[in-house]
C-alpha cells in the first residue's frame, strides 16, 4: 500500500529543524565560535609585575613606595594602603618601565628603606591577527634583580596566554617576584 500524504507530512515535520530551539542555542553557538577564534594579543595596558610579600612576623608600616623615573606615582598610593592593611601574604601590582630593561622600586618604611631593581628584556614583535605586541623575557644578564630585602626570587612568564579557553586560558602571568622582608 502507498504512503498517504498526511503520513508523509507527519514524517517531514519530525525531521524539520525547530526554529525556537535554534533561537535558544544560537547565542551559545556564537560564543563558542567567537572564543574558539580568539587570539591573545597580550595586555592592553601597561605591563605590571606582581610582587608577593611574605610577612610572617613583620609589622613594618610602609610610608611610601615609588618607582625611580616614573612619570605618574599615583598608582603607588593605593598599593601602599593595601600593604599596610594586610598582615600575612600580599601581592601588589606595580608597573614596569618599557623605556629600559630594568625598573627600580623604593620602599620607605618607618625605620628603614629598601630597594628592589628588576631586570628583564623587553620584546617587541609582530604577531599575526594582533599587530605589534610587547612582552618581556628573562634578562640576558645572569642576575635578575638587586635588592636590600632579605630574600628575593623572580620568575618570568610571558604576558601573552599560551592558550585561550572558556575559563580564561593558560600562561600570561608575566613577571612575579617573591619578597621576604
């Protein structure tokens, strides 16, 4: 016996794409396509160094911190406040100079002054889909810092993420410093 027209229409309706379902999943599909196509072009602002202070038994009060040769010292005021409000572990973000391969920070405490000079190698290059980007690397010289702090450990990572994912990505941490007072 032949197939009737209502049976064919019912069969066709089940196979037809549901447009209301498409409207629900279209934004998700758009986000997936956009994120899959994302390329990390690095920071879109001034590069910063993360300085981690280990202050187990230290009760030093920081009066002022500044970078030698910096044009704007305002960012350091908030960092000074954060330092004085924290007692154990604290990470502060300070800008680094892109005019030279080093930046010197001066930390003025109530009863002492410490300095920290970070050395790095600036890396300006062209990256496809981004244009010119800036990054830093470990310096060519053997020392990575000079300081009057008890102990300083510097780690170097690219400021550009190695892989971009839905949750952010991997890498892109830049320069980080561990300081023991």
